[in-house]
C-alpha cells in the first residue's frame, strides 16, 4: 500500500470514473426475487391442485417448502451471476486479450482473475520485454507516466478486490464484519466506523467500528442528522475532511468515547442519490490523507454503499417472507417452522412447552361498525402489546384474522397461566378513542401445555384452540386451560369491561 501511495503522489493527473445504469448486484437481486415469486405462485397453484401441504413420503409439507425455497434462491443466484457477471467479464477479458495480441482467455481462474490476467497481458504487450514505456515529450526522462499507469492499475485491482470481497455475502452483520476486517488494513486506518440512518432519517447509529478502546460503547452511540461532523456530512450529502480534528469544534470525538488527535474524514454513503449513512476514517497523523487517498476512499465508499444497500434489501426480503405485513409479527408459516424445532427439543430433553391461542373479543362487530382501517389499528395495537411484554425466547405470531399465537418455551402450565393473565390484564380496559364512540378492548386466551395437555405437536395447537373457544363461550375476556375444561375451574361470567 505504501508503494501504491507513493506512485499516486508522483502522478500529475487524475481521472474520474463514472458509473451509470443499474448495478449488477441489483440485477441479480431482482432476478432472484422474480424467480422466487414465480416459485411461490407455482407452489400455491400446485398446493391447491395436487395438495402438497400435508406430508409427502412422511416429510412435512413445511419442510419441503423450505427446501424448495432454498434450492430456488440458490439456483437463481447462480444463474443470475452467470448471466450478469461472468459472461460479461469474460467478454471484456477476451477483448483485452485481443488488444494485446492474444487469443481468447481460458476459464482457469475466477471472474476477476481472468480480467486482471488479460489486463496484465495487454500491459506487457504495450510496454515490451524491456519494461520501457512510451512517454510524451513532457514526461520523457521523468517516469511520471509509468508511475501513473502503475498506480491506476493497482487502484483498479484494489477496487475489484474490495467489490468482490464485499459482495461475497448478503448478510448485513457478516458484511459489517468484512468491512472492519478489510478496509482499515488496506488503507492504514487507525479508526474506522460505519454509521447508518434510521428509516425516518432522524438519527445516525454506529453499526460497525474498528480501532476503538470500547467497541461496545461506540456501537451504542447515535447522532442526530446534522450533529457533529458525521451528522453534517450525512445531512448535506458531502464529504468533510478535517486535517487536524482536534482544532475543529464540530468533531465530537464520538461523544468523548474516542479523545483523539489526527486527521478525520467522513464520507456520505449514497444509493440512488439518497444519503443513508456515512463512512468515517481516521489516522493518528495530522494531514494524514492526501488528495489521492481521499479520492480513492470516496470510490470505495460507493462500493460500500452498494454492498450495504444490497444486504439490507436481502434482509428485508427475508423478513417479508416470515413477517406479517400489517402487524410486523411473525407469520403463521414461520410459527409452524419454529414450533417443529421446539417440539423436537422439548420431547428429546423432556422440557415443558406452553402455547397460548389469543382472540380479540367482538372484533368482527368492531370492524363492521367502525371499518377495517380502525380494525387494522386495533390489530397493530394488540400486536405491539403482546410483543413488548414477552421474553426474547418467546415467539408471538399472527395466526390469522384477529387470532394470535404465543409459544412459551421452558414454561409449565402454572407459568403460562401467569403470562396469559398478564397479557389479558394489559389489554383489558384499553380505551380505543380513535373512533366516534370510545371502545374498550379485551382478549380471550386458550392455553395448552406439553406434557400435561398434549402428546403430539398438532394436539398442542388444537387443544389451545379448543380452550380458546371455551373461553369465548364462557363470556370472553378470560383465560381457559385445556386441562380445566369440564371442571369447576372455569369461572362463569366474571365481570368484564364492555363498551
């Protein structure tokens, strides 16, 4: 890297590379998305015609669906990569080889290796065996042109290497790990951080950091848009360079977590012209970044921005496949998948498992009276209440319509009753004022437990459902345990709040 920087300093011209059109990675992502949606449509048609939702060859339909989904996504990525990357890179490499007096390249290396090898052959042809380079009269005897070309070659190779490395993963956390592993080492950075804005673009949160004493505390920081150097760079969408950070009052030293001297640069991360974050780089030396350093870091920031946005898009697609769009809770399919895994665990290790089936009381009448728009608000309110008042290990999902389901691992019947009553009381009496007449909400809950109420996985759901209907028949706004049906444990018509 030091040799490369020296060559850049001796070069007297800089050339800008502008990239237009749709990114190759975006094309691959869209190709994969279209393929997966087509698969979903075909699967739904086959499910309705052939009926493959049950068990095939003693394999659960959900497992078959997940395996087929993984195969479709993997195949789409491979085909898309071949269409949009390898075929085009090989065409470029062949053209370069022909310019250098060589034939077509051989498929003995990966895409980038083939392209670099062809470029080297062209360079060798141009320079000749002695390595001498034709120079203009102004450059003759100074070696400036050779330094410039060498530096630009290494710059292109470096950008290809970084792009290939970053685009080797679509998982956002893994991408952040790759960033802090690669960029500080490549650019001799003492500190490095990636900050990303929230959906409302009000705050910048530190998502990845390197070189700090307490990485955990740094990653807990958030800055308002426009606050400090990072906030100003994100708000204006412009790069800010501080040759001596200590003398600039805008530099907040990461709220005192990194009291540092030296040079600092904050580069906006942009996607389709919109700034969604910044890339911060620091060196201990004052005036530590040359013009060439800054220009190259800006180019790298473009690669980083594209990789981060693609990873976020991939994450969003994964979330949409397992989340209910209206409430943000997990959907029924994801619940069934988790239940299968939990069932194997509890039956193997003899651990308790409880399930709550929850229904909003009189929800149909509410929808008929006030309309579906207000009904959707009620569903989102109930979903938020449930999600905020459960453990991280618990799973809450929208089961369908106004029904929700809660899975409580390692929770016996008595513990599940406590949780169910807590949720019922939290909803009970909630006043919904966003309608013409104030309306009070309540829920009914059916509870079943392994091993007391169910010996089979399907029975756990069915028995909770039976207990739920018993709760509704008994007057609503109550918790009914499956094992208590038919006994005196179910209180008849307790006082409930009505509108």
